[in-house]
C-alpha cells in the first residue's frame, strides 16, 4: 500500500534561495551543506536552523564531500574544492570551461570514490548540449553520455555497477547498468515515468536501496523501489521541490530543498517557504554517504 504523508515537515531555514539544491549532511560538522545556484551561494544549516552563507566563485551545480574532508563543488568552469576551516578554494578541473553557456549540474560519488556529475545549458533555451561525466578515483574525467538537457537524480547505487539518472524534461527515471571498471554504459532501463509535464529533479538513496526523489512542480518527494514501485509520497507546502538528502544526528531526517525561481508574486505569497530548507523525520536511514577520492 502506498504511504502518503502531508504532515511532519518543518521549515528549518529560509534564506530565500532562488534555486536551493544539493543538500548534503556533514556528520563531522553537524550541518547540512546546500547551494543557491543563481545567487552563487554555499549555505550551511545546523539542526537549530542557524544558517551561514558563503559566496561561491560562479554558479554551483552540486556539493559533495571529498576524502580529505573538504567540499567538492561543481561550478560553471569545473570542479573546485572548498575547505571550510581555512576558507580556501582550489580548482581541480576545467570541465566545461570551454563552453561559457554551460554549467555543471547535479552529482554524487560512488563507493569507489568516482564522481558522477552532469552539465547543462544555462541560456534558458533548453538545448540538449549537456553531458554525463565520470571522474575516476585517479582523477581522470571523461564524458559517458552526450546530448542531455538537464541531468539530475545522478545517484550511484548497487555494488558500483548501477547509476540512477534522469534527463529531467523526459520525466523518466533510468537505471543505468555500468561497466564497473571503465564506467561505460552497458544498458539503460526506464523504471519510473512521470506524466502531465511533471519532472524529476535530484535524489538520494536510503539504506534499503530505494531512491527518494524530488518531483518539481508537484510539491512532493517520492520514495521509489529499484523495481519502479512507489513506496511512499511526502507532500510539502511548496511546489518547486529540487533535491533531497537523508541525515541528521539521528540519521533519519529527510532534508528537502526548493526554489523561488519561476514562481510569480501570487504564487510566492501562497508559498512563504519557497527558497527554504525543510526537514522531516522518516523511519529509515540513508545509504552510506561516499566521498570523492583524491581531493
């Protein structure tokens, strides 16, 4: 039976993010890192809701953890690290720097320390000029798929030979089978399909291997089994949900980001939490949070 829930969400912090995204629970620092893409901000919110705001060199597309404890961010012109204790930024790749109308978008490391991430057109023309990239544990970066519009829900899963993925405008959630050595795509199956112009955004895994994914425009988070069966549905008081993460001191808190972008004045008046970070207790912990090797 599908579990539907419309209760339990708390607006933890609202810095009025244009597009809040990429929540990341940092156990060592006791905070959720997340980004505000168009405002070029990195945010750190603790479980009391206190939020620190840091400027970013250019538009960010994701934030993850490195083996060193530094943060890895995908920006407009490549991969960067940020050391919260020293405030030092360092650039590690020039990925997409030769295409000024493209930025990096969404990404997560796998159990081997390889980083999977995407890129997309940022001219608002919806051009299918994005790519899906893999940075291996030795630092080599190569594109494994071309002609992508908006890459999202990039979630490594299984034993390193599967990757969840959506090209958002398609409304399709794919399970991609990989060659675990090379990262090459062997096959892809659609395990879930939205309807009515509703699209999927970013996601994460729980400890049982189910994906939790943001549904943009529908104001909800879905928990989907690897088979594609929807296990639970969690409705929020805001419509443009962008990304989810599971973490917190208890290990069982769902964090959800959203955006103010694309909402008119009337919609914003009905959704005062738009651009905020929401949290909610859930009955299942996260899968292991992996880190990027070599950074």
